[in-house]
């Protein structure tokens, strides 16, 4: 497997993991989505909004959209889980399309990242993608832990890559077109 193939699989895993996590979040009882909890961000709502805001920031960098840091600074958080879920799905699909459009040589190509007062920093596309996946996994883990203190059991999020696990994700993979 090449690094590009791996990153494409990770983009699909990102969509699948977010889908599983949001299915749990959408089943929460009223007020659990925004309830204060112990984590880096104080609620499931704030954590999921942060994931999307960062995804949109890095998608702008990767796609060379020109919005820069404003993509994060001007992000309007969602108050309701269903709308946030739809927006995250759209970002996940954009990320898959971006990865599918890359060649191996693109992974070393640098794009400008707007770091506000630290300046415009060129970063390798492959490194940005690895960072985005790590960032999302990190914060999904926090939501997963917060779900443990809610009315909904946290979903299994590590059944995507292995052939052994295919039977556990087959229906979702087909539904999501992965």
C-alpha cells in the first residue's frame, strides 16, 4: 500500500467514524448534547463543533481556497446535532474528494497555511492530511468518552481497516458508498 492509498483509506475512515459517532449523538436525550462534561471542550456540542471548524480550516488550506485563518475564526457553531451532522458529512465528503484527486507527488507539494501572527507557513499536503486525521481521532475519542456518561453507549470506532472487521461495518460502508 502506498502512502496515498493509506491517506485515502483514512479519509474514508474519517467519514465512517464520524457517521458512527453522530448516530450515537443523534440518539441522545434532550439537553445531553450541550450538557457540561469533563473534557478539553466542556461538552459534546463544543467538541464536535471544534472538529468541524478545524476540518473546514484545513480543507481551505488544502484546496488553496484563500480564506485562511478566517475559515476558523468566522466559523459559526451549530446549536443542534442534526445540522452539525449534515455539515460534518459535507466536510468529510470534501476531504475524500480532495484525497481522491491527489497524486503521489502531490503529497510533498506545499500549500500555504495561515498562522495569523506567525505568518503564512508552507506545509506539505501529506503532513497536513496526517495532522487532520490525528486531530479528528483525538477529539472523537473525547466525545466517545463523554458519551460514556450519557444515555447512549459510545460506538465502536476501530472496525474499519481490517478484513476481519468487515462484517461489523458492511452495512454502513454500503450505505455511505465507501
